[in-house]
């Protein structure tokens, strides 16, 4: 069990640090929205968007913060839901076990 945990930890470290070590110095990281906009402008240069966002965050950092908060809330809600279901199932199994003896 300990060996498996150490291998998993090593794998996480390699996945986290590897891209930082081996990335290209000229690599440009952009989101899928930026890539899609560039592709659309190359395919059809005269295209104009017909819908605009209701609110534009003041900076990219705020936009990243909002995205991270949404992800954290979603993960928290899913964790809570599955934790409650598991606790309910374990509690139900324990009460059925006591009832038969």
C-alpha cells in the first residue's frame, strides 16, 4: 500500500513539474475562445459577432478567479452529494445488519 501511494505521489509530481521543465520557450498558452476567434477570422475575415457578453471582467486575473471559484463550488457540491449518498448507503446497511441479528 505504501509503495502504491509513493508511486502515485511521484506520478503527480512528474505531471505537475514536467510541463514546467520541458515546455518550449516560444510556447503561447491561450484559451479555446482565443483559438476559435483566430480560426474564424482566418476562415471568414469579415465575420462580426452577433452576441456580446453581458458583463466583461475587468482583467484576466479576475476572470481566472471567477472560473476557479466556479470549479471549486462545483467540486464541493459534487463531493457533498456523493459523500451524503455514501453515508446514507453505509448507514442503511448498518441498520439492516442490526435488524437481522
